[in-house]
């Protein structure tokens, strides 16, 4: 028995995907160095001082390596077998957290055990990934087979989201939205992804461009109306593949456009909202009349899409002004460049841009960053850790970090696709979706392209929970992947 | 089973993330390499962020006289990392220090216990409060000392040597302050004691910041991007005190060589007109370089000048407590205005509480006039030992009335450190008598303001204001207005104890009689109808405390005052004259010739020498 075990262990370490391990080690080491730099103080220069952030982070890294090895040595089947059990336990812990966690800066998401605090929301990620993977692994499961399959998947995703929202950790809850990539890969209609992209674009355009007024409506709204018309025509052309109808709609719209321009020049002003509603509705009625039965569903989708787009546009201003909290509005306005607000919502972002921008091509050199050393950037060892890299290592360093993240994500896609069971594939896509979300949002906010959402940069930000969470996510995947070869033996 | 139908979708996902990474790379490139805005500073060592301190709010008195203002002071600052080699002797010469002193200061700056915010990267304070001349000399030679700079600050100046207990002072923040409020940085100032503390947020304003660029040698090269990132400081808000500084000063003069307090309140608003504690101290002692030394001396002073007796001293109220008893008995129906109680030189009912010579039997108003102990003992006994009730329940009722009148809890004046005084409750006596088998006689002395009952001069003055208003009061406060803001709504809220107005009217009449023909005759001012009540409180330290409370005029009162002089004897000997002088001064602006003698006597007497107290 023992002999067999050792053989198996050796084979695990032989079969494991070493490229991923190398990328992981590069990122974690770069993270440790950055935290050391971010909290560096010439008076407390001991890198392993456990009272300092860097010292503690070394402890977390050491422990995460142990966790990684233990996971590799465990049987890969336990994750599939106990997926629902793990999910259930984590959900219970999340519920308990709402009641047990002390209030830290308005959020109730940290469980405190003496000197150690844990954020259960971080561990919800791998539990949800396991549960989702197990669901897709059910016999003959196909997302599109039954509508109830969608519900089952969505329940698994939205249960932790709602619990984490109740802990007032909006950032951690939004991470689960990234699982839309998994659903897409497993057969969800591309239209959903397309709708999300359209919704984000509409939102940004409508909120950002308030001036000048065109046909009596803000330029942003005008542009969104134009986009709705263009997408409507494009869908007729490429989705319904009805060149005849599309051509007529184009002619009609161009004619209406010229007519309204001429009238406007002659001094007869037509309100833009009325104009667009009339031509869009007109187009829709025309298409409804011209529908061919064998393409019925696609025409209906096209019509629905245009209607929902218009509805969305009308609700944007309401949602922005009434549903979002003032600090969230502030962060969005800063990210869209509508206002700078250097003392309030824009302070972090402005300081982090100054820090990164002052890094130049090659940076100021390790430990020579002044913006971060002088503590201009709040949260510089946690959410804004990328600043330190940008300032001290310059464009070269920060670009390298981005490229390594890209390499890791692409490698994970590769690993995902070579899995022979839906369990492995879905799990892998979950992991890489989380990674995509964290990297895009975190770096995006630091360089001022996304609103500030408080989520860490994986492997870099200070803190044990996030590091362990991503280590567990990654190593379970590596273990499952290693078993792919093992089975053949 | 491998599902190939959607496998192509991996390209969409890979394409998505690749596109985003590309966008981010372009953005990073434009921020770090393309943008001149940041590139210019890429080689520069750092920005220097110099804090611009706002002017702290000014303080005026109720007549608009300036009381507290600011004066510039200069601190020598440095950033340890940028300090290069420099001539220490030259620095000593410029600053007028010897080398050992400089080394001492340097060590102090680096000592993490004394300066918890020390970091080699941030500005640190080496020397505070540089004189104008030293500042001039240093500014000239500053180029010789890389890493050094001068920070302009303001310190407080006081127009009056008075009211230090109300005004408070400012001190450097402690490590605990920095921990509690992120606004503070090590080296900042914060209010300590008085309104400087309670109105700190309004007074301090908001710090601004000026971003300067430095070259590799630490020399300042001007402001960054012409100052568009600078933030201008917001000045602190000005306060208008309800205190009349002339009256306050006069009160402090009267209390010279005495220990105690004077509190005067405008009954119609609850505004405190003067809040004297004696002995006091000169507020400018706690300004500047000598602050630490002076502060330590004040702490060591056996007469405790830092202790604000007006709001922190809890004293037996003595006979000033009798009006509350009269009010409670009337409201509870224990007595009516015609009820008479016997007094044969005291209350004799199993035990004896002494009294002085006056007619017997006696009704409520004359009892107040002559301050008869027996009347209030009988009233108290009839209330607590009322047939068919439990002593405990009746006593609880009694206590609740007093709490409504402002006793037993902090009144909530806008000054830190107020004492709550003490009013016992039933539970307190059940504990000390190990059960409920106690009766009125066991605790009889509380009815004449002795025994366990304790009150602050502020609470006594507040009672007086309530009687002056015939049944309501406003929480006393010392700040009347805040510029561009309003005072807390709680100071505009009317508090009305559950006692009928007519009862207050009766008490006021009794207090008027005490002035016209009773214990407070000294307070009978010509042309002003004064009402008053003396208090002579026994205490275990020495001579009786001399107390007085009174208001004037009788109709439509303008001032309610409480005087409390520790160990000075009868209420009539110090309390009444001082209280009447305060009222006269406030109402007429001067002291009439006929009363100059009283004024003279009060200004020159020393009750500390005759107190009989051996150890303070």
C-alpha cells in the first residue's frame, strides 16, 4: 500500500501542470516583494519581522504553500464527491458571519478568532465553483435542455451573492457575476453576453455625455438611440439574415434622419426622444409585419432586444440617481471622468495615478518609490498594491505583471479545455472567471478605468484570506488536471 | 464525454481578456511614458506636501468682545530621509541652542514613545514655537540645512485673564487622539478642557495642503502644476459665548482668596452669564513653550485650580435645597400653603434636627423666609411615611421630582467633565439599611439638603432659573452662537418638571420674603426686587459652606445666580453679599455707593485662612 501511495504521489508531482505552478510562484513572489516595498520603513527594515505587513505576509505565503502541497497530495475525487457538502458548509458559515461578525468600517464580513481574522466570503468562491461544477457534471446535464437547469445554476451563484451583500461587502459579491463566462462557455446564448456589453456601453455613454444637446436631448442619450437603431439593423442583417427587410429599414431610417435634419435647419425643431421612439417603433412594426415563419424566433428576439434597449435607456438615469448610493455614484463619476473630486471619491484614484505615472518607463527602483512610501495612496498594501509596482518598477514592471496574469488566464483556458469531464472544465472556467474579474477590476480601478470596488489583486494584495482562497482554487484545479494523466496509467 | 459544440467559445473568452489587457497596457503606457504631466516628476525625488494649518476659530463674549484670538508661531520641521550633512554648530548658532540641547531635541524626535508618528519619510517636528527673531534668522540660512523647513502655526492668545475653566486651551495631540480621529497627525493641536475641547470640531476648521516639488537635493522648486492640486484650508468657526466677560472678571475678583464657585444663568434662555471657579488660573499660562511646566504646576497645586468647581464640584446643597422640597410637598398635596408645622428650636420627633429662633407653628412661605429646618423635616416625614404607602415607593417619587428638576444627573452643559451630583434612590437605602425597614426619620437630613444629597453649583443655579421661570428651564450652555452654524437643538428645548406653575409662584414669593425680611436681607437691592435663599451646609472638612441662590427681578427675571463658598460659614455672610453684588453688577452695570462697603469687604476677605480646613 505504502509503496503504491508514494508512486502515486510522485506521479502527481510529475503530472501537475508546471507552467501554471511557475506562473503562480512568479506572481506570489512578486506580491511579497511589493508588500515589503509598500510597507517599507527604513527604521523597521527586517523583512521577516512578523509585526510588519511584509513579515505577516511571508507567514501567509508559507502557509499557502503548505495548503497547496496538501491539496496536491489529497485524492482528487473528494472535491467532486463532497462538492455539495462543502458548498453547504460554506453557505452556513456565510449566514453565521452576518450575525457573528463585528462591524468593521460598515461591513460585517470578518470572523475574528483572537489574533486571526478570516473573511468567509473569500472561501465562498471555491465552494461555489465546486457546486457549479458538480451540477454541470450531473448525468446528461445540459444548460439548454431545460429552463430549470438555468434556475439551478443561478441559485448556486446567487445564494452566496445575496449572503455577501447582506454582509455589506458589495465588492466581494460582484465577483460572482463573473461566472457568466462559465454559463456562456457551457451554452448560454451569446446574446446574454452581448446584452451585458451593450448595457455597460449604453450606461457609460448615457451617463457620461450630458452635453451638448442634440435635438433637445443630451448627446449621450442621442448616441444610445443611434446605437439601438444600428444594432437593430445589424441584427436584421447578420442574425435574422434578412437583407431585404434590413435594406428597407436602412432606407427608411436614412430618409427620416435627413428629413429631421432639414426640418431642424428650417427652424422646425422635433424632440429627439419623440423622433427616435417613432422611428424605432415604426421599424419594429414593419419587421413584425414582414416576419417569415421559419425565422420567427429570431425576429422576435431582435424586436425584444430593441424594446429592452429603449427601456434600459429610460431607466439608466433613474437607477443612477435613485438606486445607487451617493458614494457609489461618486466612484462611477470619477471612473468616467465626469468629475475629479480630488478630496473625496477621486482622492485615491488621483493619488494612485500620480504614483503610477511618476514611475516612468523603468521606475524609480526597488524601495525608492516616494509616493507610496510617503503614504499618499491609501490602502496601498491591499487594494492599491499595484501602485507600488507601477511607481517602483515603472511601465516595464507593471506591464510584465499584467502579461503574467494574462498568461496564467490563457493557460487556465487551455487546461480547462483539455479536461475530459464537465466537472473539471466548469471548475476551471470558474477559477479563471474569478481571476479575470479580480485582475480587470482591481488594476482597472488603480489606473482609473473602473470605478473603485474594494477587491484585492490576487496573489499581490496583503491579507491571508484572499491569498489562501486563490491558492485553494488554483491547486484543486491543478490536482484535478493532474488526475487526467493518472487515470491513463 | 467531451462536448465540442461550444468549445469554440474559448476564443471569445480569451479574446475578451486579451483585449482588456491590451487596453490596460495602452493606458499604463500613456500614464507612465506618454503623459508629460507625470513624466516631469518621474525623476524628481518627491513632492513635498506641506500642510497649511487653518486659523482656529475666534471666541467672542456675549457683548461681542474678542476673548480668544490667534498669534503666529513657527515650528522647525525636517524630513529625516532628506537631511543631508550639515553644520550642526551653524544650526545651533541660528537657533540659539547649545549642542547638547540640539542632540536632546533630536533624540526626543526619534523616540517612538514620545513621538509615535515618527517616520523617516514624513515631516517631523524638531523644535516648536520659534520666536519671531529666530524664525527670521533661520529662514535666511535655511539653504544651509537640506531637509529642514519651517512650518507656520498659530497659538492662542487671551484678551482677559479670566474664564480659563470655560475657555480651556489647546495642546499637542497624543497618540490616543491620532488613533481615535484620523484627521490628526502627530504634532497637530487639539482642544483640551473647556469649549476648546467640546467645540473642537467647529473651532479647528479643515487643514489644507500645498504640494511642492523638490529636486534631488531636497530643495523646493515651487508648487506642483501651479498649485492646481493644492487644497486651501478652511478656517475654524467663530464662537460667541453667552458669558459676559466683565461679569466673569468681576465674579473672579469677588472670589479671590476664597474657594468655590459662582454660576449665573439668564433664565429665559439657559445661557450661562458667568461661570466662576476659584481659585482659577491665567489661561495664557498654558500657551507656548512653557505649557508643559505650567500645566504640571497647576496639577500639583493643592487648591486644584484645574478643577472646575462650578460644574465638577458636588456639594451638599444645604438650605438651597428647601425650595425643591416645598415644590414636591405642594405638588404631592402633602401640604397646602396654610399647613402649619411646629418648630420648637427644631424638629423633635424621636430625633432632633436643630433650628433657630422664629415663631411657631409656621407655614411654607415664612419657613422659606426664615429657613426653618423643622418645617421641611415634617413635610418630608409626612410624605415618605404617608399612611397606606411604602416608604420606598414614596421616596422613589420624591427622587423622580428631583431628577426632573435637574438633580442627580448631568445637566448637559456644553463643557467637558460635568459632575452629576448625587440623589439617592430607594435601592441605595435598601442596600445601606439591608432591607426596606427604613423610614423618613432614617434619612431625614436629605430634606434640608444634607446627608447623601450632593449638587453642583450649576444644578443649584439651574433650580434657581427654573423658579425664576416659574416652572421650566433650558439646559445651561456657554456657547450662544457658532458662525455659519447653529448650536445644538438640545439647548433650545424647554424642560418642564411635572409641578404646577402656582407652586413655583408660592416658592418665589417665599424667596422674595427671605430678602425683604429674612435670611437674605443683605441682598435687598434698592429699586430691584431680588428673591433669594441662603444655604449653610455642614461638612466634615471644616467650617460650614456658605451658599446662596437668588434671582432678580422678582417679575420677569433677568438673572439667576448661585454662589457657593467652601468653608466660609453662614450663607448670609458670604453667599448673599457676593450673589447680590453679581446681580447688581449685571442688572445696573455698577455697584451703588451705599453698597460699596459690602463690595470692599467681599473683595478683601480671605476665607481660606479662616476655613478651619487643615489639609487641602
